[in-house]
């Protein structure tokens, strides 16, 4: 599956809809998309992983850095809709509740 990130925006919410694998070759693109979203003035950033088929440690790192940077910008950050292998990776790593709980 080809890796893509679609950006949906309302006045206060940016939703990054990620499809494909998040791994060493694509985690940088996710990081850039998160960083770009943080500069828009939106108050909430949602990273929608419904279309994500795999997530390795590089993907987890990109999500954690995104969460940290969002908090620094006073932007609420939340990972939503992880499924399959991606959900399992988040659960096994102990990060599921951290990343799926919206920060303020």
C-alpha cells in the first residue's frame, strides 16, 4: 500500500489521515506533516491511523515527537482510530493510552 497523508481542516481542528505503512522510510513525512499542521493556528491536531497498515519504532517516535511538539505549541494532540498491527504495536509498547488521550 502506498503511504499517503491527507489533511482535513476546519477552523479549529486539523486531521491528518494516514494510510499505508509508517516505518523508517515514511516516518519523516509524518513528522513533517505534523510540524506543518502545528504552524496553522489550529487548536486540535488529530492523527487518524484508520488506514495505517503497519507502524514500527520510527513511526512511534514520529508520533511521540509530534505529541511533544504539539504540547509545546499549546495544541491538543490525539492519535485516533488505530487498528490491526498498528493498534497492537501501540498496546504492546504501552503507548496506546498516552497517544490516544487528547492533550491540552
